C-alpha cells in the first residue's frame, strides 16, 4: 500500500464521532494490513534470530561424522574366535 493512501483513510479517535460504514471498513482494512505487515516482519526477524542455517550445518556435519564412523565399524573385521 502506498503511503499516500494513508491520507485517504481517517481513523476515528473519539468514540462519539459518527462513522460511516465505508470509513469503518477502510479503517479496519488499514489496521489489518498494518497488523499483517507487523506479524510478517516479526516472524521473519524471529527466523533470522534463530540462525537455522548454522544449526542445519552443525547437524549435517554431525550426521556425516556418524555415518563415517558407522561405515568404519562395518568394514572392521570381527575378532577371530580360537
């Protein structure tokens, strides 16, 4: 939504003001859009703060190490029975 659109929508500040249905719907739409923007930004910022990329890299390295160790154990010859 362009910033110039904010001037077209008057959000009532006094309870006693008379508001037309169109004004109420416009104010509601504006508030919903702003709430959506705020929620999207908050979720985006939270995901970045979680550093999921670094966590994924650590898990990937550990899994690779575990797989290498299992492969080494599988190729070891069993102790011979006498």
